[in-house]
């Protein structure tokens, strides 16, 4: 009896009575599971943070984290395993991990639209078949070698299929994440890769079902046949009985209405029931969850609501547990000796060669350009979680031993790790667009339409942006205002984010929010759309979903495609209730700097201090004092041109202050001025001390004369004054007189001495950085302008091609 108890320890109780009752919580299932979840999430997120500069998907960090926590690294310390991952707790850990995995596979099924697979063209289908068959054949050859070396006592048929599937699989969710990260999801290469991966994913699950059927403990072929037949019957049952029920619930979930809680409950129960049925059949519980996800109707809000309800809990807490349970089974130390390392190299080589050569060959036969074909090969070589699922099932079924399992895990890790850097080096599609002329607010004919791309990334920016737009629409009958409101969203690891990117337009640019269903997914665009309906301003809303380190590419490309004259960006700081400017993060500041460097038009950075309050101001209620300090230079001319347009609104009172110096002095007062960057690395260039360009002075004088003639006709709304200044302190004194204004428009790089000794807001320039400081004002919003300069636009993101067939500038049906 004692021997039996030592071999089979008592099951853990769920909860403890607490430390005060002299009980160790780590000896009980629930508190131990909580500690395990916290440890796993913290550790894997830390690894993900370290991998972020390498542009790796989070699955890489989670696999590495799982392996490091296992016996390959930290788990070599037996004390660590006894405390945090004792053997008696692994059943609970793996059960919870597999529940998370069930719902993750359900999400994968939700992402797969069988209609798109049926519409897959011949080219993508051929690429998919080549991407499966060639590595599968090489997997069979690899299995023969492994069976004669490290896997001698295994079921040969099951081992053959498992190795074939391991080498031929393409991770659809991971591939979608990589393509979205690299902005390739809606390119020709991205569409072919996704179509081929979708076909590959379905084929892999069929092959996996076959492998599981063959790997049962009963070696009778009749049993395997019964398993396959019952699996096919299950799929028929789901299509005939479950799919109509899900379709009925989706039909009774109309646009604009919340999905009923009972529908969510029924659907989640169906997922679990399908998982139980397939596990009973002998395939695997995951197969049922995957099939349930596939048959959920993809139209309407039903599928998106399901995704939103499930994804955060599953992706953030439960799924990492699966990687750790895999890592606890992976012991890299089993790969020792020359033969083991040679086998690892063989498996990696066959996996890469099979995918890349097979895909490349068929792509070239389908007349895909060589660079794109090679890129496709590396993309199709992406492994991920689905690969780990295959390997774990193989290990649980005793098809893969410890050494073969470790080799295959490292193969999956290596092939996925190399995908992003190699694709980035191989393929960067050129962005093309038709040339356009009006790229500034200042123009010869002020009656032409003014187009502005207004960007925002939170609700903080919306009221001020709407009020600024209302104040800028002017009164010209011919000169209309067209606003493109772009919501900037950071691309996350969520499946819903990838689904949103799937809806992108064919050209890979941000997509239009036309339908009510889209608006429900992005509430922040509603304010702009409502404003557009109520006024004469033409407002079009769009959403850009990218990583913050390259979202400037979407902004600049969209600006070029829409032929805008100005990009309006929110400042990276917002004002707190106590008047202090608080940073939203360096990522937004870097984004603004990149837009300033690459913009195909003028740029305005808005320092928001609540222009008009926290709600939209009606046209009849607009009453703002706008100030334009004019020092000279192209940026100041742009600010003045915008101020003159605002002054056309009957509720705007414009004050222009022209700064002049005594004879023999300049506004630089001996300081070294910094000009606009003009090289590829965006390094600053110095402007000669105490001097300005004669051509700039000539243009300043000419534009000032135009302003004087306009102000004479609008004496009630425009006033100007000239102020003689002899030092930096004089300039600050004059500006402080206007710190109660509603809005101050200023140029980014005027030829003036910096007004602050040091600033962390160099993108605002010598005057703007002072106006944006809390010392200047807590009331006046600031708009800092950089006028487009073709001389510095020597490395554009969009190449202008005169005969390029551009996409029409009107919303169209999304694909």
C-alpha cells in the first residue's frame, strides 16, 4: 500500500485554508495554478520584449520562454521544478492549457473563410499543393533516417505521417501576423501566401487526423478506418445540424445591436461539445473546436463579437501555458553528440528546402517574378503554434521520443525565426502614385479645394480636431474643404486586429469605414462622420493598422494617394487637468518625426489644449482668437496662409504679429540655426549664422504684401502689427501677451533664435517648443507647420510615376 501511494500521490486539493492555518498554498491546485500563470505570462512577455527589435511574432518568444522554463535551462534546477511545476500539478496545468488551446483553434477557424479558399485561384492552389507535397515527401525520407537512428521503436506508418505533416505545415495565424507587420497582407505576394496557407492549413488538419487515427494503441487498420469514417461523419453532422443553428443566431444578431448573451453561451458550449465528440472518436478535441470555428458565419457582427469575447483571455493568459507545457517536455540536452546535431541540421535543411524549393519552382512556372517567388517560399516556410500542436500530439501518442521531439521543436523555431528578417531583406514592394501639384496650404489660387489628412490615435484628439476643421472650412463657394480622418491603431497580436487588416483595400493602404458594421468596430470615426453629415465639409474616415515604428509609411502613402495639401498630426503629449503636459510615449514622438521627414506635403502638429472645450462647437458658436507670429521663412508663410483661411470664418478673429529687428541685426541674434533635414538619415544641417536666404526674404515680402491687401478688405476679422525686438527676451515678452488666445499658428523652422535653452520637443522647432511648454500657457492650443519643400524630399516613400494607373479617390467596396 505504501508503495502504491509513493507511486500514485494523492490528488491535489483545489484551495488551501491559508498560511495562517499553517498550510502552504503551493501545495494546492488553484493557488499553484495562479502562480504558474503569473510566472509564465511575465516571463514570456519579457522574452517578447527582448525579441521586439527583431520584429519577431510573439509565438517565437512564447516558444523560447517555454523551452527556457523547461529542463533545457531553468528547469535543470530540480528545486525550481518542485516548487513551481511539480509533477502532481502538470495534469491541471495541461488541462487548462488545452482548454485555452481549444478556443484558440476555434479563433483560427473563425479567421478561415472557406469561401475564400473556394475562390482560390489556380496559381495559389498550385503553390499550396507544391508547398505541401514536396516537404511531405522529404518528411517521409527524413522519417526513414530517424527511424534507423533515434526512433527505432515507433509505429512506422504514424511516424511517417507525423514527420510529413511537421515539415509541410504552414502556420496560418503566424503568417497572417508577419504579413500584417510587414505591410504585405494586401499585396499580390501576401494574397497568394494567405490563400496558399489557408489551403495548407485545411490539408494539414486532414493529414493530422490521419496521423492520429494511425497512432492509436490498437494497431488494427480497421480501428483507424473507423476513426477516419467517424471523423468524416462528424464533419457532415456539423455542416447539416450545427451550421444552420449558428447561421440562425448570426441572422438574429443585426448590425448596430449587441449580440445576445445566450447566443454567445450557446456557441461556446457548441465548441466544447464538438471538442468532446472528436476526442471520443479518437481524433483530438482540437479538431472539433477548429471545425466549429470554420462553420461560424463570417458575415455580420456575430463572428467579430465572438472573437472579441474570447481572444484576450485566451491569447494573454491561457495560451502561454501551452507553450510552457510543451517546454517542460522539450529537453534540448537530449540533442548531444555529432549524430544528433547532424539529424537536427538534416531536419531543418529538408524543411526549408522542401518548402522553399517546392514553392519557388511552381511559382516560377506560374510566371511569378523570381524575387516574389523566393519571398513566397520563405513565407510558406513559417511554422508556429500549429506545428507545436502536431508535435505535442505526436509525443503524447508515443510516436515522437524526447530527442525527435526536441529536434522538431528547434526546427519549427528556426524556420519561423528566419522568416521576417529574410523577407524584409528580399522584398519591399515599391509604392507608386501619380504626381500631383498642390502640396501646401499656401498656393496661387486660394479658391482651390484644400485637402487635409487629419490623424488621431485616441479620443483626446477628436473634439479639438473637429473644432479646428469647423474653423478652417472658410466661406468660399468654390474652395471646398475635404478631410480624410485617419484613426491610427497599433497592430496587436489579437486575431481581431489581423481580421481588420484582412479587410484592407487591394492596394495595401488603410481601408475605408463605409458600413455601419465597420463603424461599430471603430467607434472613434463616428464623430467625424456625423460632423461630415451635418456640415458642408467632405469628411471621409479611414483606419490605419500598423506597428508604430512604421505606421508613418501608411500616413505618407495615404497622403500622396489622396493628394492632400497637409497632414495634421497630434502632438505626443496631452495636457493634464493641472496644466502639465504628459507624454503618451516616445513611439508617437518618433512617428511624428518620421512623418516630418518623409511627408509628400506640408505637415501640421497640433498641441491640444482643448480648442473649443471637450465637445464639438456648432458653426454659429465658433468664436476664437487666432494668433500667427510671423518671423519669416517658408514654414511661417504656411502658418500665415492657414491663418488667412481660418479668418474667412465669421467667428474667427485673426491677429498677425510680424517680428522685425533693428538695422544690422537678425532674429537669430547670433545663434546657430538648424535647418530642415535633407539626407537619407534625416541628419540636421546647419544654416549660416546671422543670415537668411535672399530668395526666402523676397518670397516673405511678396506674401506679406498679399496678406496686407487681404487684411485691408477684412478689417473686422484680421489685424496685424509689427513689433520691434532686440533680443530673445523681447520675443518671449510679445508672445506672452497672447498666451490667452485660443490657437497659435507658427512655423516649425523660422529663422529665429531658440526660445528655450533645451527642449525634448525638437520636432516643434525653436518657437513651437516654447509655445508647447507648460510655462507659456495652459489655454492656447498650438499648431506648428512645416511647409513641403521639394528640395528636401529626396527620398520619398512614394515614387511618382506619370503613367501609373492610380486608385480612384472615392471609397469602394472592400475586399
